[in-house]
């Protein structure tokens, strides 16, 4: 049985913005030292030519909206964006899931409960049995991994789409992720904070 885990498209987009802009582009003048020899021209020339690259890090949420306007645009040059951060943080999750005729879809917001179902279906084991055999899994399921990786001070202001998004950006998000919202059970107006793991109690 194929299985996959998804997350709210909007919080995933915010994480993608952090990964691509804050962690890469803002770090050590990334666009200047990533040459064609490093990643290949197709990975860098389009991305590093966008307006959000040169905007001040403090210019939020304007910079985030500029990022959305670039990466969710229908004019995105698909043959020139083989950048890993875009593929696993920004592109539609349904694009990957649709390749399978049958797939169990779990949600990061309820990871422990959904992984327990996978454990039973695939391994015929309880989640506690699995975590005993694979101790790192328990840490993953019951800890807020995102808070440790990203600078929450720079992200929190973006987590409420009602305040962070311009009308144009909201339309782009709703249109680009409309299949994700419809098929995966999410709505843009129900975004919760990133600390979804804290609402999970180990059993």
C-alpha cells in the first residue's frame, strides 16, 4: 500500500518561503556564490532574478507576497526551476499523490494518529510497538520539529493569511492549491499555528 503525509498548503508555503529565502538566499549571499557549476544555470538564473531576492528581510509581509507572486505564477518557467526547495515545499502535493491509484494519505497535523493507522494496516502492529523498535520515530511524532529549525520570530507574522496576504496573493494561493484544498481536507481560513505537534498526546 502506498502512503504519504501532507500538511496544510499554506503553512507548507510559509515553510517553503523560509527554506528558500531565509535559509538559502539570505544566507551568505547565496545567489552570488551559487554558480552554474554548483547547481546548474536552470536552478539559479530564474530564481535569483526575482524581486523578492533583493528586498530587505524586514520588509514583511511585502516580501512574502512578492515571493508568492513569483513562484505561484502561471508564467513560472517549469523547465528552469529544478530547485529542490520549490519541489518539496511549494509545488502542489496532489501532483505527487495523483500518481498512485490507491494511497493512504496522512496529515502532519495528526501525524501520530495517522501513523498508528499505517502501522496497523501495513505491519499489523500498534504504534507503541513500532516506536519501541524505531525509537527516533517517537521523537519525530511527538516533538515540534519546525520550531527548532526555523526562526519563528520571522515566521509568526506570516501564519495568519488574513493579515499576511494581499487580495492578489490570496487569489493565487486559492487557485494554485485548489486541488490540495479540495482533496486533502484543508481550507485557507482554518490555518493553525505551526506547533501542531503540541496538541498530540503520546499514548
